[in-house]
C-alpha cells in the first residue's frame, strides 16, 4: 500500500451498525478519497489499519469561495473487526489524532 494523505481525526460515531470517523483533510484532496482506501490509526497503543467502505464530504460554508478553503471535513465509513472493537473505538477518549490514508 502507498500512503496517500494525512487526516486529522476529530470525532467518531455509530450509524445503525456502522462506524464513522470524521476528520479534516487538505482541500487539494477533496473528492480523491475512495471506498477501498485504507485508514491507519492508533488505537489502544496499537496501530491498526481498516478499510474505508464509504466517504462523504461536508459542504463548505456558503459565504466562502473554493479557493478560500484550505481544509475540508470528511466522514469515513470504516470496517471494524468485531463488536468489541467497535465498542472500544466508540468508547475511546483519545481517538483524536493524525491518521494516514493509503491506496492499494
């Protein structure tokens, strides 16, 4: 796998039975993260890599032009190994971090 970009993980939540991590990326990567990419991040003193299965970009404020926007917010739907891991990630107080996104 080849490192593609860094993302500042800001929050996490559950949607139905899925895990979503939200974060901030450099705006030059807007629209370039794809399902099938991988997210590598720290969790419980381990580095784990999980597949991205969905991507959604937040809209920019209406009062800004695209060239004024230096960062963009993104939501990543992430695979997880099991319910125990999902619960652990959701309960984690220290998930805010700089993580890495990789392409195959």
